[in-house]
C-alpha cells in the first residue's frame, strides 16, 4: 500500500508555525515511506478568503524544501486540489447519505435557530441542533425544495453509544456519542461543503492513508468515522499532533509576533534552522542528535516518536540552532543575507561589507541583531567618557587623552590605509613606549566607535571607517577629554 499524506491548509494569508510543523511531519512521513505528499487547499469558507493567500502557502512550503507530489499547481490523478473547485463533487455524496438515513435536509432559518438556541440556553442547556427537520415528511421536504426554500444538509448523528478509534499519538480514544456528536452541517446554504464533510470526502477520494493534523480534531473524529462507516469506506490512520506552545500555558500568538513563519523570516532566522528546530518540537529521533538537514530528517523520521505532550517552542533554543547554522554559512552566503541588514544603517557608506561580515558572522544569533551591532560605523554614537575607564587595560580618561594625542600623528602619517599596515605601524610604537597594548588600543577603539563592545578591535574598525573618519573621531575624542 502506498503511503499518501496530505497537508490541507486554509488560505488565511499566514503560515502558522503549528501548521508548518504539521506540513513537515506529513512530508517527512510520506518521503520516508516512498509515498506521496499531497497539498490540498481548503477554501470552502469563502468569507475568510484572503487575496494572495495560496501563494503564501506555496512559497512557504517551497522555501522550506517541501515539494508536493500532487497539488493545485502541479495537478495529479485525484484533482482538483482546491476545495472550492471541487464544489460540485460533494452534493451527490450528501444525497447518498440522505437516501441511507444518515443525513437530512434542514430548512430552519438562522432566525428560527437563534430563537430556539436562546430559549435552550436560558434553561441552562448546551445547544445542539434539535433534529426538528429530521421529522419532516418526504412530501414536506419535496414541497420546500420545490418552493426553493434555502436549506442545509445535516448529518443525522447518533445520540447514544460510544465511538472508539486508535490514534498513533494518543492511543485508544473513546468518546460518548451524546457528548461529541451533533447534527453538524455537511452542505451549507451556499452549496459549499463544510470542513467537517469535505475532509472526509476528499481524504477518501484522494486515497489518503494517514491523516496527520492538529489535535483540535481529536474529538470531531468520531463524527468523521460515522461518515466513513455510513459510506462503507475505510477509515484512514489518524495521527493527531499536539499544539505548539510558547510555554506551558500559552499558545504562540499573532499578537506576540511569534506565531507565523513570516515573523521569523522577517526577524532574520534561517529557514534551515527554523525547520530543524521545529521538527524537534514534538518529535525526537530517539537519541541526542540535534542537527539535521531536511533529507536527514526524512531518513530519521518515525511517527512512533511523536510526543503526546504539548511541544514548547523555546525561542532561546531556536536562537542556538540559528546561531549554529549562521556560523556554518559560507562567507559569501552570509554576506548576501547580511547585506539588507547592514543597509538599514550603513546604506550609502563606504564600509567594506566583506570584512564586516567576517567580523560579525560568529557574533550573532539572529540577523536582526546586526543593525544595532554595526550602527556605530554609520555615526559615532553619543557616549560617556566613563567608557575610557578600563581596569584591565589600566586606562582612565586622563591616560586616554595622552594616548589619543600621541597616536593621532602616528595614524595621520600612514599613507596606505590598510588594516595590516595600520597594525604594523602602531604596534612597534606601543612596544617602544613600554605601555601595555590594551592601555593604548582600548582608548583608541573607544574614541572611534563610542561603544564598549564592537565586532573587531581598533585596527579592524579603523580600517573599516577609513583614515579621514578615524582621525575625525579621534579629534572628537580629544575635544571631549
Ligand atoms: N483546513 C484545516 C485547517 O487548516 C485542515 C485540517 C486537516 O488537516 O484536516 O485546520
């Protein structure tokens, strides 16, 4: 039997990290088993339609290295793969259920339903559709249909008994039908199927063998099984996935800017690092190994190692993954990714990005740290003379003043303003003076950067800033001291 999994996002315009992880598990499991990974767009909720949202889904999956075998754009044997384009396929199945007594037409208007719901709630009950239309005679139904009365089609759910099924992650599940079942709508007034109906029809028609989706569907699954049984179809294997949480109490949230894939890309996380970490939030390889490429994940993946406790998405841990991936980038690649971040503060300057990249590549966890880290190169920040005080380097503002006065002419005399030349010119002068290197280099670096911690020391920064700017900043330092 060929394994067939599907990722079935609704086009909301954003890819939630939980959704992305669901996609990853579906992809990894299909590939691991030499099966097919199918993309299906669930857009039957037309009110929620968002322009361009399907492209967000395509771009995210592609960007993460997950190519789908069948889907809206690439086609396949069981298309179309966009639910709204399948609209006409669902009604005949709903009618089949009506004929077999598993479903019925409901003509109750929204207004009538509201009245009954309110009356029911007023008595303290939990409202479920009361099966009123189930009791219409065949003639009454025919007459209403002939008159063009708007209708929905509802499932005729059992009101007693239990439904059990086995879930790969959660084990044997049993639900009381009276609690979990209701006469849910299968076909809406606009003729569109609900998710509750479409997922069953589509998963069956598309030959899906393993349904991997969020655990919020655990308790609706009895309703879906009722439909599979009504049709006499084979029930797929269920793999419900725990929620990705920020901490034990909180879900990832849009408001905190930690819910969407794009939030992380925008902050300067590397996709490879994000994917690697995300897969581990909810799954473990059975050993201590942490770092995997997506192909290595395919090899290592085993659905029996999915956790049934909520996965905590720990940003500190993600940062560690990102830092590790950043260190491994080829220098040219690092520079390419860093450039827009440098540009935010250094655009139009003559700063050598190649050299700057070398200096910062091992100093960041996330690219969005760069503008603040290198901003002093664009303009000397406001700083306090206290910065000149450094115990270890035996430096005080008074010492700094003498150092700047002494080394200004030494630097001014250098013609070939090159990092090595500056170094080889200054070091012998320090040696001759008998001072500690730090006592000279500390105040020089502070004067030209105005910053306690910088990528690179005095020589690197002097070379980056250029001769004129270096001397100008030293003058500025002297004026303050
Ligand atoms: N469209 C559903 C969602 O985005 C898919 C659930 C499923 O995978 O069946 O939540």
